[in-house]
């Protein structure tokens, strides 16, 4: 009798945790545990960092079937912040992000391919729209961790990196040969819904 | 000689007037031109540096000008009643636009808390910072008020020429320190 109960309890826990793994997550922009940062080379001499302060999104992830993962993110391009008001004003203008015409950048994933040799890593493919231009990009993703938080919720986080060529998005302002690409650095934490 | 009387403008008022005119049109031209510069132009950084330095000087000059106007008599405006009222309104609007242009310009560059360097001699610190979209809104205000200012200043000049050639009064020559034509 005792054994049966124990077995039932274990089975129940296993079922519970299996269903808990396939879930939808809301990116925690409210608690500010998510960052969309970028870096671009300045003249070939140093790295300039910036970020988008306002964005929202969600993802779905199943640890047992990571290939089914999907992500949706919408970025408010006017929230670009490089810690320099004059430069930010220029970035929002027609030479760069054109934010009055294209106030949003979006990413919608199309497929996720986990790495064969490292199950915590993979490549996330999707359509990225910036400055009104949509291109398929491939983000190198690393699963950072997941688990219960101290306040009764369940969280999961990833980091990601992707190089974008500015000219692909009709941003052709000449910043020099070392600054034709910008690297997006993503740090995304989601709270399970 | 330096102060105004009820008949004539003194040297201080005359110099401030023409110096302001020169700086206003110079800054407008420089501001417009520097927007066309690209990253690798020598003037990409020099243009804004001169623009902000001279702009700050104009702000100081304009504050002193207002104090000087308040402390001095003013030669009576010439023309009929409508012209006199029009002139007063126009002049008030010129002052209003001057301050709007200069304050909005200041709010662009100081939106992130940076100070403005004036000829690398001294800096003007930021005061109002981090308002929502501060540099973008201030930028729009700066451009349109500057445009309005040079258009109104152009009209101000045309009005002076009209006084000189059509009314044939002393409005224009007074700004060169004379009290009579010829």
C-alpha cells in the first residue's frame, strides 16, 4: 500500500513536471530582467554600446522538445539609448532608424535548431523587421538556466547574439568600414504564465 | 553716446542689434549646413562646436540686451498707429522667438545631463534633463522656431527698408546712430 502511494506520488510529480516544462513565458521587461543591447565599432578603434529600453515579447519552450521553441519580440525603436542625447536624436532620425515612420522593430521566430553537441545551445531562425525591412536572421542562442524564483514564480533565461549588416536594413549612413555591422546582444528572462 | 535717448539709439543698443543680426543669420546658415555633413567631414564635430559656442554667447548677449532695453529710454516708433502697434508686436515676437530658439537648442544638447562647452573656455551645465523624448521635442521646437525667427527677422529688415524708401523716415538710419537722413 505504502509503495503504491509512493509510486503514484512519483508518477504524479513526473506528470506535473513534464507538463510544467512545455510552457509560455512572458519576457520580464516589467522587472527589467531582459536586455536588447547592441555594439558597433567606432572607426575601428573601440566598441560603442547601446540598447533599446522599451520592448515586449514572449516565448514558448519545452525542455523535452526544444525544437518547438518559438519567440516573438516587439521593440520600440524610439527607445534607443547610447547615453548621449545628441547621438540618440540622430539615431532616431532618417539617417538611421527612421522611428517616426517605423516606430517598431519586430522579431518572429520561424524555427529553432538545437545544437547536436550541446543541448543548451542552438540557433533560432526568424524574421527580423527593422527600418521597414524584413530579413531572415539566425540568432545563436544559449540557454542560461531555469527554475523557481524566490517569489513563487518560475523563470527561464537565454542569451543570444546575432550580427546584422546595417545596409541590409537600408541604413547606409557612412560610419566607416569598421562599422558596417552591428552586433545584437540579447539577454532574455521569461516568467512562466 | 553709449546710452539711448528719446531721440536716438546709443552705441550699446546699435552694436548689440547688429551683432545679434549677424549671429542669428550666421547660426541659422551654419545650423542648416551642418545637418548636411556626414561622419567623415572635418566640420562634423567643429560645426556643432561653433554653433553651440556662438549660440550661448547670443543667449548671454540677449539677456544683457533685455536688461539694457529696460534701463534705457527708447526712441519713439515712427509711422501710423497700425504700424506702431505692428512694430511693437513684431519686436516682442522677435524676442520671444530668440529665447525659444536658444533655450530649445540648449535643451537638446543637455538632455542627457551633458554640459555645453563654449569655445572650450567654460561650460554651461545642464538643468532640465531626462524629460520624455526631450532631445527630440526640443529639436523640433529648435528647427521651427529658428525658421520662424529668420523669416520674421527678414520681414523686420524689409519693414525697415519700407520706412526708409517709402515713408522716407529715419527708422533705418537711427539704427546707424543718426537722427536725420543724410
